């Protein structure tokens, strides 16, 4: 990841892109910098991700609530003000929400799993 100069992100100027889930839609606004991706993500009511993700993330819940479902069967509910963090390849997870949610998601090279 390269050095990041001071800059602001005006989310009102970043277009939303739709990504269909198994049910519902995820709307992403994405800021990309070398080795770093920052997204504002909104899941529609009834959203269920269409895949198990193995990528690392820092996820902060801005509004609403959702479940992070792990492939091992665990299910963790996150509500406004809660966050989770995981490195690449450390768990398979997917998101679901009954009522919709707005998240700040940060991922990038700094979350790569360093296997011994």
C-alpha cells in the first residue's frame, strides 16, 4: 500500500453501484486507492449475500442492523455503532439483513493473511 496524501471523500459525489444478492441488493459507493478500498454500503431490506466471502474487512455499522453469518454456522448480530474485523482467508462469511443496513467497509492489502 502506498502513502496516502491528506484528502477528503465527498460521498455525495461518488455514484452508487448495485450488486444483486441471493435476495435484495447491495448499493456500493467506492473510494479506491493503491491497496486500499473504502466503501459506504447499503443493503436493502431482506438482503442475503449471494456468496461466502473470504476477504478481510473492517466493517462498521452506521445505521440499522445485520448478521454476519460464518460458514462454520456461527451467526453474529451487529447493530449501529458495532464493528468487526477479520483478515483475508481467516473465515468465510456473508451478510444478511431483515430491515436494511448502512455500513462503512474498509479492506485492502494491510489485511492480507501472513501464513507462518
